[in-house]
């Protein structure tokens, strides 16, 4: 029994040992099997944890408070990826950054966020080779320029080569795409983009470390970094006979636009291949529904850019992209000069100012009284009343260039008369020259002075250049005045093709006027066979370069053009001469039909994940049961439409096509667009232009931010807008039926602070999304273009340096003698002396018994009288020899006086101010003045963030930032208080406070141009509508009426002549005073001598 029990016990122990050993073997096997995978997971999670602070720093760099995480579809099911996503999203949430995660296949769903967020941040995780392929496939149908991308390569397989040297353009990037790439845990952050869509450009952007964060090693501005297109060749189309762009025999571009394009090619390192040369610019044919000319080439995709200039019109804005306006000109009516004139009688009195006339009559009266005193002292016994009238008539005779019959022998009277002669000579020279200027400016009597009076007159026919935007401006307009002008328009086939042909036609036909702008006339001015004049119409023409629609290089060209404006290059190009013009026709590309899908799938999937403004949609409701309500009265915004979405809807077999779009994202607008029938096809019942139809925003309220004390927009106590931009915006509100709610009022326009990496002022409000629009008038700069949308420029102005006028009272003593050279003056006085001697000899030969001394003095005065008053002395009347001599002198004096009068007016009517500098360069060289701009304005950024050596020197002269003036009035008061301070501003700023400036200020041109515009938040859906309406304001003259200061209408092109001021003639007045004092002194001396002689004579008589 014990033995059996022992055996059983041993067997039980053996069985338990075997049972324990088997699981242990399995556990060891599983550990060996899973250990590498566990190690890899640990390594992956460790690698991903290192990315968290890096991602947070990127979010802060771009000021993003949200992010979208993208990863491979299969990896989402792996525990390590789920864990990593959870950690990343929790870390971002702690920093106040909202996030979501999607797979690559769900990328199009994120379009919903693009509509809600301005340029969202995507964080892409590349964890394996399949992730690269899947992300590449997803981006092939996605606009990679619509967001900011951060791509992180987390694995070390094939990814190393792809990360450092990506093959081709695997992620379908564009030139304006912003993609940051980090390879594993490397400290260097790279930037990826593409120029020619077949290659990815890789450049180092910044370094990152846990201690220092992100340190940029390149400029902040996107296009400051991407200024090299590496020899890209663009397909170009050119218009024959363009007045602004020509091609020389050696293939070099010339003309205003030619030179600008040539400079762009050098600066951006790209070139052109001219693939087409057309005869016309291009216009929309509403019958054939096609574009013609160069516009057709770009619209059809056969060219990328046009080398010729194009007027910005609403119709063209739908077909092509325009750059910033390069040239702004006024449209005028040109016609042959009428042969009717009118004399300006008031010109005889406008030559001198009132003070000069008063001074002249004062001298006349004072000289008459003085001569009475001199005559009484001389012993005359005539009555004072007779003396006064005689002396007055003698002085008036001198003023009227008459001689004196009875010339006194007394030296005092001779000097007094001689002084009056000198004064009158100078005054008459100035008066003659000024009067000639006024009388030769002839007023034209015109039958009309505007488009309205042109139509009312009705005797003239109207012409424009064939197939240009000017024809569309009248032909496609609903304006009553435009329709009346079309009734006066020549038949289309009779319209001129070239500029020279147009101006030749108006020379041949006196009753024909052509609608064009002044630069057209200037291009053929030497070939026009007659004199032409123009009448302003009030229409403004903006000329720009055009590119194909949504061209990726439009922004970089705009960036460079803005730099040209800021550094003065544009001003130099625009001042160059003009030459040449246009004709041709091409068909519009047909619109493809969108595939039809069912309503529920369309609502739930398609529209919620797609940008509905990127295509044209045709929706057909086939279901008659459930679809009726949705088709006739859609609830909310079921298809996620935008304001600029184009969707056509047909309900079943109804004949009416409707148009759907949305204004406030919560409601769908439904409008009847066109009826359709099998026989007639589609018949439109609304305008073709998208924004011509959608001009009513139904009372939409935009959030607005305004700048206090703005020059261009002010808000009165009753809420009414004033100022140039304020009145334009008020007109926009009325025209488009929307209003604004001022949510913020700031002190400055706003500038970029590179230290804090933040925007200030109104720019900060728009960038942060707290406001939609600001109408205070903003300068267009490259830095601002990155964060806000600008409207079309509403005002172009020049920048000046303003400083207090130097208090230098400078009498132009030399002006009266600078008219002739020294040799001429010497010759004149030589003739005067020689002629006096000759006349003395002739008189002695004729039996004159007077002393030689008296003869010389009398002859000298007689010749001087001939020089000054063109008169002969009476005693020469009976002597032929003397008559011939005097007549010779008279002819010589006539020629000399005419030359003297014309030259003298140049000095007397020219107001000159002596300044220590005349440009920014000489301002820096002078160094005695300090420099100021307005705080928080674009002007400060132009100098502070520029690499230009001149800008850096100006910054050394700049006041400390906290001492810069905030308001315009404060700025001009500062230069009045500080004589050594100059402020950088433009003329409209001065004009807004001109009556409040406590001193006289003068300006110096800098050569810089400013474009002022309204700003909206980035990618605002209403930007294009506002631009459309602003362009209409330009075309119909409303803009010209609203802008009172920049464009003031000239009356018949006459020049306003400057009157001669008292300062200019003060030197002869001083001469006459010296003559009067000198003659008085001589009179006293003569009286003393005469009294002594008389006393001696009386003593002698007494002795005798």
C-alpha cells in the first residue's frame, strides 16, 4: 500500500512538471516571435513622441489654432498609429490647438475645413512606402496650394531617398504650394514646391531644436524666397501693332510693357516662347459666345501669358487673371480742333498780382508829389494844383513809354526822372512777357465738354478701335447713356483697326470723335495730319498684364511688380515713350457635362467634401416624388455652395433652368437663369456675367474694422462715411445691397513685427478672422499680400518728403541782368556811349553852341529814352543825319527789348526754393534732417524690412518707433515744430489737413508710387464681386466723381499762368527809392551851393 501510494505520487509529480514545461515553452516562443515587433513599436512611438514639440512650434510659427492629421488608411487600424494620434491630439489640445485625424483616402472630406478656415494646416505622417503612394494618389486631385502642409517622414526604409531627393513631383505640388518636410528627427526643415510640375524643388527653410525652437534661415516672404524660376519658359501670345509692346528686329522687347516684361524676365529668371501673334486684344461675342484675339488664346489654354497690355474689364476678369495695374489713364473724346476762338479780355490785368498794381499806382502818386517839391525848391512860380496835374501826366507818360518834352537841366530832377525810367523799363519788360503768355493761350469754343453733352449735341459720330474693350464698354452696357452712344457709333465694320487710322479718320471727318486714352495719341502724335483736342469723359482705364486663369505665377509677378512700384523702377518705365496696337478671333472651349449622381449621395458625400466653387455643376432632379421640394425650395445650404459657385438645376422635364448659390452659407439662393426647348435651345433671360447677376447681397452684414483718423475714410457721429475710400465704400454698399458692422476701431493700419512675429492694427484683426473688411485705405505691399485680399487699387499716388519751407527771403537781384550775357550788356553800354559821342559831334557840326558836357549828358539821356520808350527827340525832326541815326538806334532797341522781355519773364514767374536736397539719395547725403513716417503704417515696413542699402541708411535717420506720429495732423505739426525733420507721406494726406497745418510746407519727390485699396480677409468670397463693382465704377465715371482730389478736371486744357509777385519786382522798387533819396541829396547840395553863390553876388553888388 505504501509502495503503490509512492508510485502514484511520483507519477503525479511527473505529470505536473510536463504540464508546466509546455506553457513555458509556448511563452518563450511567443516572446521570441513578438520581441522584434515590440521593439519596432517602441522605436516608432519614441520617434513620434519627439515630433510633438516640433509640431507645436510649427503651429505657432504659422499662427494656427487648428490642424488636420493625415495618415495611411491601413495604418489607422494599427495600435501604434492609434496611440500616436491620441498622444499628438492630446498634446495639441493642451496648447489650445484643435485637431482631427483623417486617412489619405478621406482627404477630399477636409475641403469642408478649407471653406471654414483660411489656409488650414495639414500634418502628414509618412510611416511606410505605401503611405507615399497613397498620399501621392490623394493629392493628384487636390489643390495643393489651398493649404499649408507639414510632412513628417517617420520611417527609415525607402523614405530616406524620397525625403532628401523626391523623384519627379510625387505630391503634385504647384509653385505657390507651401509644404514643410522633416526627415525623421533631423534638425533641418525643408521646403518643397514645384516650378514646372515635373520636378520638386527642395530648399532648406529653417532649423529646429528643442531649446531654441524654429530658427528661419531664409526670408519670411514666400516670393522673396521663390524669386528664381530657373529658366522657366512661358508660352506667350502678342498683339500686333500694340502701342505699349513691340518686338525689335533682334527679337528684343520694347515699349512700356515690353521693358517691364524684360525686367521681370531678368529678375525672376524666366523667358518667353511666342506661340501666337494675333491682330486684336479680344472681346466677347455674345452671339457666338466665344472670345476673340489674345484673350481666346489664354482662355483656351494655348498660351500662359500675353506680352501686350490689356484694359481691366468685368467680362475679362471671368476669363483671365490680371496683374496689378501698371498704367492708369483717362479715357477722352478726341476730335479735330475747331476753328473758333475767344479773346480773354481779363488777361491784361492778370499779369500782375493786386499788390504789384497797388505798388505801381503808389509810385505814380508818390513820384508826382516828390517832383512838386523838387520843382518848388528849384524856384518855379507855378501853382501847386497845376504842378500836381502836370507831374502826374509826365509820370503817367513815362509809364506809357512816352518821352518828356521839357527835360530839366537840374541834376536832382534828372536823377529822379532817370530812376522812374529804370523802374518802368523793368515793369514793362515783365508785363509784356507775361501778357504775351496769357494772350497766346487761346480758349476753344467746344460744342460739348462731356459724354452727356456730346450725346445732347448729336452732330458728331462716335468711333472706338475695333474689337477692343472700349466697344464692349458701350455695346454690352445697360446704362442709358451707353445705349445713346451706341446710336452714334459707326458700324462695326467701319471702325478703325489701328491708332493711326483712327486719328487720320477724325482729321478727314470734322464730325467724328474717337473714344481713346491719351497714350494712344502720344504713340502717333508726330503722324497725325491735323491738330486734335480732347474732352475728358470721367472714365478711368486700368492697364495690366494678363495670364491664363488661375496661373500659379500670377502672385509672384504681382509681388515683383509691387517691388518695382516701391523702388521707383515702375515710375522710370512708365515715363518711357509709347508705340503701337490690335485684331483676330478664336472659339471658346465647350463646357463638359458633369456626371449625374443621386440626390442623397450627393448631399451626404460629394458636396460636403468638395469645394463647390472649383467647377461648374449641372444638377438634374429625376425623382418626382421626393425631389420636388428639394428642387423648388432647397432647405438651408444642402449642397454646401459658396457665393461664387456656379450650379445649374433642372427639375425633371421643366423648361426652366435655375441657378443656385449661397450668400451666408445657411441659405440657398434660387434664380431663374434660362428657359430651354428642343427647338430654340437655351435662351438666357439674365446677363452673362456672373457678378452682373449676383449684384444683390440681400442685406448681408460684414464685420468691419476701421482706422481712427484715417485720411481716406471717416465715420461721422450719425454713422455716415466720408473721405475718398469712405464714399467709395458707401457707394458699394448701396450698389451691392450690403452693410457693415464696425466690430473694432484701431489706431494704426498695421505692420509686421518680426521680433514678436505678429501683425498689429487693422491687419491683425483681419488676419485673426475677427473682421471681414476694412475700408480705411491701405497701401498694397508684398508683406500684406500674404495675409489679406486687396481690391483693385482705388487710388494711385506718389510719395513725397515733406518738410517745413525754409524762411529764406531771397530777392532775385540778378534776375534783371541774367537775361543777357556779359558781352551783350557791354556791347549795349558801348553803343550807348559811342552813340552819345557821335550825336554830340553831329549836333556841333549842325551849329549847336551848347557846351560839349551838356551835349554829352543830353545825348546820353536821349538815347536811353530811345532804348526804354521807343521815342525820338523833337530837335531831330529837321535833321536827316540825326533822323537816320536815331532810327538805327530805334531798330536795334526794338530787337533787344523783345528778347529782353521774353527772357525776363522766365526769371520773374519762376518760384524757386533753395533746398539742401532734391531726392532720397541727396537727403541721406545731407544728413542734417531726421526722417519720419506714420507709426504702424506700410511706409515703416518698406524701409525697416528692406535689404536696399538706401532704405537702411534712411532707417539710421528714422525717429525711434515710439516717437513716430500716429495721425496725419500730428505728423505735419511735428515738421512745423522741428525744422530738421522730414516726413514721408503722399499729397492726399497733406490735403486732408492743409487748413490746419500751422506753417508752410514744401515737398520733394521720391520716385515711389503707392497703390491704395480696400482690404478683406484672405480668400474672402466677396472679393471678386467688389472688384467687379469697382471696375464698373471706373468704367462709368463714378470713381472719378468720388475721387475729388487725385483727378481734378482741367477746363479745355488751358494752362493757369502764375502772376508776378511783389517779391519779384522789389529790386526795381528799391532802385527807385535809392534814386529818390539820391536826387533829394543832390537837390539839397545844389540849393546850398546856389545860396552861397547868391550871397557872394549880393555882397559884390553891395560893395559896388
